[in-house]
C-alpha cells in the first residue's frame, strides 16, 4: 500500500493530542523516535505527528493484545 500526503493539503492546526499508554520498558510511542531537523517545514512536523502519534511499539505480543 502506498500513501501519498501532499504537504500543501496539510493544515497546521491538525495536531490533536493523543493519549498513549504510559511509557515503560516494554511500551513506547514511535513518535519518541522520530525527530525532524530544526529547519524542517512545519507542515512536515504536522504530518509526522499525524502518522506516528498513534503508533506504539510493544516488546511482547501478549502485552500488545
């Protein structure tokens, strides 16, 4: 599957707060690992937030369920 996100269609006010489980050794939000350069376009920051803010990495499959 290919997703295309044209930056000109991204609203800068589209960042919604997402409540993730508390960070621990076996559950971490992917957004913690994605960093943009300081000079990156603000729309790109919004896009990264919208894509990765709801994704978590879990050490064990049973914990993920």
